[in-house]
C-alpha cells in the first residue's frame, strides 16, 4: 500500500503519529493509498522549523523571492500532466477539468512573481516642515492554510505562493482525502530553490486543525470549506489572536431572464452545475427562471442532463466524474430523496446510475429539479453535488430578492441582453462575485476571490491585492533629521507645521 507522508523541512517526514487515513480512487471505489495523519506534536514541530526558516527567508529581497516563484511556475508547467493525473486519481474530476483547475492555481503563482512591485510602499515628502513619512508592508511570520478536497492544487496555490512571496513561511494542511497533489507541489517548490522549512505540508484531521488554531507562533490562517467549519475556524483563530480568512459554503444562483440567449444560458448552466460533479464552491446549484422562460429552460436543460456523459476522469469522453467518497455519494443521494419528499418535481433522476466496469465507483448521474420552493432544504442547503434546482420567479425584482435573502453570498450570475437589468443586478445584489452572461464568475488572480454573508468569515478576500494585504502588516514611518539646536519639549498632540 502506497504511504503518503508529510513534507517538512524540505523532505518526507513520518512524524510521531501512527494514525493513518484511507485514500480512494473514486472511479473504482478501491483504496489505493494510506496517508499519515499528524498529531499536535507533529504540527508544533513543523511550526518550530517554519519559524526558524522565516528568520532568513523574510529578509531576502522580494526580487529573490520572485525568482523562486518564476522557477516554480516553470516546474509546474513542465509537470502539469503528472499533477493533473494525481488530481484525477484521488479526486475523480475529469482530466481537462483537473488541468483547468491547475491553470487557475498557476495564475496565482504568476501573480506572485510580481511581488517586488506589489510590496512597494508609499512616500510623502514634507508632511510637515522637514518631516517625511512613508509606509512599508512586512511579512507576518508563520502562516497556515487548511484546504478542501475539491481543488487539491488550485486552492492551496491561492494561499501559499502569496504568503511565501510576501516573505512568510507556511504550514499547509491539505484534505486527507486527496493529499498527494500538495506533497508534489511542495517537492517542486523545493526544487525551485525555496529554502528548507519555508513550506511544510502536515497531513491530518481535526487534531492538526485544532493544533494550528492553538499554536501561538502561527500568525494567520486561511481556510476554504463548509460554512460550519469556516465559522469554527474563524472564531477559534480570532480567539487565539490570529489573522483569519475563512471561506465557507455557497448556494449560487443563476438568474435566467426572458430576453436572454437561452442556448447560452443552458450551456453555461450545464457546465456550472455539473462540472466537477457539482463539487465546487462556485457551482451553480439554483437556476432562477424569470417570467415565462421556465418551461423552455427546463425542457432544454432536461434533454442535456439526460445525455450527460458520466465516467472515469481519464476517459476523454467523460464530461463528469464520480464524487469524492462513498459517504459523500450517500449524502447527495439523500438530498435528492429529500427533494422528492418535499414536493419538488424530479425531472431527471441520476441516483441509480451504474457504469459497467466501475460498479463500485462513487458515481451519480446529473439530477434536475423543477418547481423548487425557497422553504425547501434542497434550496436552502449546500448539496455539493450534481443537483440543479429550478426556482420560478415572476419578475426581476422577485428573482433579486431570492438571491439577497439567501444566507449564502458567494457567487451569482444573470443571463440577459438588457444592459440596464445587468447593471442594476450587479450593483444591488448582495453577493461577493457576480457574473453577467458568465456562469462561473471566478475572478482572475490579479483580482481577489471571496463571498459575502455566511460565505466568508473575515475581512479580506483571497489572493490578488487582498492576498498581499492579508499576508503582510503595514508599518508607517514618520521621520525628521534635525539640524542646529533641538526644539523644546512639547506636551500637546503633535501636529505638522
């Protein structure tokens, strides 16, 4: 049995814990690896190493740190096929989707290559007579990231490249369900010239998470996952005086207006709802049909969902792969059962899908509900699977109200030809990321990613300019070089003259 270890101080590390987790191939349902589950002691030992590495890494010129990122970028591109196959083997998503997610992570590395420019401060000459003032951004120290199973390359790469380029050292706790990708990325960054101990990967479960939250030497924590855990991370990190950004769950709506290009909307919804088997925090799981477009929308969607090509990720014909685990498969099936009991119309039922040769895989077909009401659990709760709910709204105002009243505010889209409706929607909607005729509005790396309401706990979004601010602290210096006789002491609030 293949054993996946930690990566600490530039090499494989077994740690002090004998606990192990199981890693499955979701397409076959077979266990293919074991992963070491670290202890509190393992985490604390890794933090001590990272703290020592920070001392020398943080004083490296930003240009030298950028050169490591340039080399890392080159190595990712050279090894992209191997990394994508690791993602497929342990997560299950189809190969092209895995490659795409890796590219979105690589874009953050490319952004981090420009760190010398982004760390430039501001300078004002003569804020007062012969007094100058300037600001600088300095690294925090040891930072940590706790990442989900659904993007084993992209989400970690939204965190550690920015943190490290800013001069911090980093502890990454990837999902124990698909940990191989994080180990490979750490190896490549070491090969790129990153000093030992600057990036460390500690696998584990709640014991390691709690150790991260309690360790006094960790200055900042980044998290992506479900809302209950995001709230737990936020509260406990803040209680231990850490900076924290915790991205939670989502129930992303796609508002389909009567005047839209319906084929464009349907194609967008198909990819956004069923791509990656719906295991995306930016998946579109609710289609809001406005006015009289509902019947036509459901008719076109149902025909496409019925012929959705579900299969193993390395099959070039597959459009959607399996879910991550047997337990998650049962959870998603359970939500479909709930929707039927609640009275929603199950137009396409994918629960009984079986694939020849992959009977034990964690597969489910695409599911499509119509006439979903806002008080139903399948509308209110995040399913995180290939289940699309169609909700009917009489007009634009009712559709907007649905979106704004939902507890989640991660992503939203509108399909329309009406520029006024689109502008009003983007201005008034209470959601962090908005798409206009774009089904998955994930910002590019040089912008920042994050939701509103219970989709984000913390003040700053992830990567981009917000990432630089999150992983650095601001220092402002005010300076005078006196000449001649020193002035007398002043006992009032200083003002500039």
